[in-house]
């Protein structure tokens, strides 16, 4: 055999060594494709790019001595990107070749499957080259612009202004709707492939938004592949992939510490009323036949129409709150509270129909928060996302703060979706306040007292809206009429479909002695 075609045996499959190696900086023993460290330096790949350099050092003492000051540096180790060739991509008809990012030769998950995303492996490679080139060009332009732009200037640069105008223009036609032929084409694609392929996304939104979505997909796929190579994600690990919850089957996003015998099943069955988790659909069916719960435990403190909010004490209803936290962890990354629920109150939002009160979302709150946090953890169930319920939960938390005559803020860190929701809520609150404000001098303290929003959150939101300026030694709040008019226009379009919290429907007094 040639030195550069060294072969490693993995099971019954012989794999070319060159396809597997990946250089990293690491002080741990190097891994061979079979998972064992070589017993001596002679077993390392002789095709190493440092081999000739090492030989010259051995022959020339002068060169060897010149490198003594580098002895404290860790040796450059080699580990291997190993593939289990008995595995294959779960997408029907896929041969596991290629990767959505165009950077890997193989894939084993739907997230990196070109076929699932209605692409070929070659198209992925061409796309990643084009986007990389565009990224470098954009970075060069940004650097050139920043060199000319003073740091104290808070106004947008001319390039940023032009870019915003271009994005606005590209987004104008996104709500024009699909033609009849396009709808038929999309329906035919869905009927042919079902859930084994990504739906056709062209013409549903603007080209700009679709391009952003594609880049986000590729970035997420690359991060997942990196975690898999590092061993932080392993195929076949104990993680619940889906849950059956009421009439919905939900894909999970993160690991939750359910008991081992449940986590290894991959699919969990959860009662949507008492949140008890079970191993099979038969057990769930029998449980539902005798479960007497039709709403969360605790006191109903808010009701308007079909929407209700229940206050659940973690001390009085410990099992329910623990099950709620375990369920929430499936969809939240930064969550550490699972079992110690007694110091918290849980406010559970539901939507009622003739079968019961269905869980929409919840937030938890410390009974005694020294930092005046009005939310410790907040979640909207995936099936109710992007329908306005998240803002309702946030608005309800601030309504409780107003009744308590306190200024509140959510506990950090917020999840990605939580941060987006809060920023959107703070923006809406400030623009509504500005719209109704008739005076000439405005005070952040007054805004905070009226809205119950923490001054720090108000300042950060004003800065993001470019409504806070520093001029002649003073901080000024600018009333940007263009943003206010844009918000009012969107508010008018929503009309009666806008989901809001009605303060008059709240029947609640702050708990005492908790």
C-alpha cells in the first residue's frame, strides 16, 4: 500500500484514511478511526504535513535547539472525523452523500440532508461558495465604511440607509399571495413526499427573507455537525424526539431530564391536562378515560372569552409544576429549574373548548424576588407560537407588576425566542406611550412607572430604535414620528384579531406571606 492510502478497519468496512482525518488543537490522546490511541509515535500517519519538518529537526541539532523555547506549547494532535457507515440518512431515497453546508462529504441527519431541502449535493457546494464570496465582499465594505464613520455618530450610515430601503422594496410584494398554478404545484409536492421533504418555499415570502432563512438553516446545520464531531451529539443518544400532547404531535428541541426509562423511548405521551407522562398510546388512552382534570390546578385569576390564566402554587401542586417544568425544558435551552418548584408561582394560560382548557403557555415567578423579577421562565407551546399568545403572557406579567405597584423585568438569560418577544413587546409599549404622549418633556422614570417596565429595558429599547441621543451634555429622547406611524398602521390592520389582555378581567390580589 502507498503511505497516503493507509486503511483503517471499521467493523467490516474498509475506509480510506484520508477521508477521515481532521486537525485540531488538543492535549488529549489522538483518536484513530477505530477509537483507540496509537501505542507509539510510529503508528501515527506518516503522511503528516509536519513529518518532513520533524525529520529535519532530528538531523540538524541546531534547528532542534532553536525550537526549545516552544517546548511548553501543546503538540499538534490529530483526531478523526469518524463516520459509522452502517448509518444512513433517514430521508427516503437519500444515499447520505453531500451536506447542506457544502462542506462535508456525508450526512446522517435530516438537518444536513440536501435531498430533504429539495437540493442536490452539487447545488449545495455551489451555493456555499457564492455565499462565502458575498460574505467576504460585505465584510470588506463594512470595514471600509466603519473606518470613515466616527464612533460617536449614532445615525445610520448611507450604506445602511440604502440597504434598509432595498429590503423594504424587496418585501413589498411578499403578501401578494400564490397563483392557482403555484398552489397546485405545492399541493402536489406535499402529497407526493409528505413530511419526508421540506415544503416548497419559493414565492411564499420575499426573496430577501427566503435567503435569510436558507442561511440560517445552513448555519444551524453546520453547528449541529460541529457538535456531532466533538461528541456532544451522538446518534442513538437518550433524547425524546417527539411527544404526543393532546391532538398534536410535537417535535422537541432540547433535552429534558425525564427518567431514563422514559427518555430512551424517543417518543413520550403526555396528558395535556394533568401533564402526566406515559410510555405508550395505550396507557395514555386508558389514562384519558379516567383522568378527571380538565384544567390546571390552582385559582383562575383571569378569564376573557376562551382565554383563562390559572395561578398555581409550586408548594401546593408540586407534581404538576414539576411535570410542567420537564415539559418546558423540551422547548427551552436555558432552563435549570425542574424539581425545586416550591418557591415559585406558575401562571398557566389556557384556551377552552368543549373538551377542556388546553395549555397555551405559562410563566413562572418567584414568590419573593429581591431583584424584582416578574418572570423567571416563560414558554409558549410550539403549536400556539406566532399567534400573539407570547405577548399576552408578557403583558399579563407586567399587569401583575402594575397591581403590585412594582417595576418588573424578566430574569436573564432569556431564550432566543424569548428575547425576540420581549424586545417586540417593549418596542410596542414605548411606541404606544409616545403616540398618546402630548407633552414636550418626557421622563424615562415616568414611562417606567406607567408601564411597569424596568428603566434599563426602556433605555436599551430606545437605543435600538435610535430614539435616544446625546447632545450638548444631555441625553434626549427623540419622538420619531415615522416609527410611531408605522406602528399605528400595523395596529389598525390587526383590528379585532389582535390578542390583548383586558385589565378589567383580572381577579387577583398580590399574595401575602408566601
